[in-house]
């Protein structure tokens, strides 16, 4: 009896780096340049003068100043979920176009997140240990890299698995530092 040769699952369903790679790369460069200019106008610090690249949950004064912090997990989730949603709606988009969508969307998020009006909308009291005062340049650029990493890691995964990981990450961060997407939305719009 002869078995049918069913090939093992391969990466053939992943997007190819074809098509308008040059245009996508230009869009990525323009988005990152705009973000850097925006952060410069807001006079955000380059980084943290603390000699650390990671802010631990117990030292919240370093959040959004060091390269990485517990909120990096939110950016990883954002990139993963966004790329799955875009890929679902636009399965014909190339890898470069998908990455450009994630990076441009992440840049928009970072710009909105760092607007003084957005910071004020979160309604933190002066003594709140979670008080957010805006990102450093290093943190903001790392957030974009982390979102892109989340997108790349999510591409070969099933959508339901990415959704499950996103929910688990939200719960983990909420329990770990008492903050996350939902708590932030509640803080911004629920008061």
C-alpha cells in the first residue's frame, strides 16, 4: 500500500519579501524619522541615566525611560495581534508591506501616547507610582522594535494562538504591575 506524500507544514503560507519592498522601506524610514522629530520637539530625554536597559516592576520610576520595561510586553502583543489582523484582511500583502503596517501603526501609537493631552487624559495623581510622563527616545524606538518582533514571531502562528497569548500577556501584566491595555483604557475613559 502506497502512502500519499503529504508534505509537512512549511513556511509557504508566510508572506514573501516581494513586491513593493522599496516603498515599504521608505515608509518605515519616514515613520521612524517623524517619530524622532516629534520626540525631539517634546524634548524627551534620549534614555535613562541609570545604567540599566530594563526597568523592573519594583522600580516604576524607570518605566518608559529605560530601553525595555514591563510595558514592552504590550508592544509585543500589539505587533503580534496587528500583523495577524492585517494578514487576515490583506493576505496578498508582502512581508515588507506587513512590517511597514506594523511599524507605521506602532509609530502612530507612540506619537499619540506621548502627546501631553494623552498623558493628562490618563489622570494620574502626582504621587501615583504608575504615573506616566512620556517615553524616552530609546524606550520609544525599542517599543517599535518590540512590536515588529511580535509581528515576526506571530506570522507563523495560528490566529487563535496569538489571541490566547495576547490575553495571557494582558492578564500577566495586569497582575505583575497592576496595569495593561484594559486598565489603561479604564483609567483614560472610565473616570
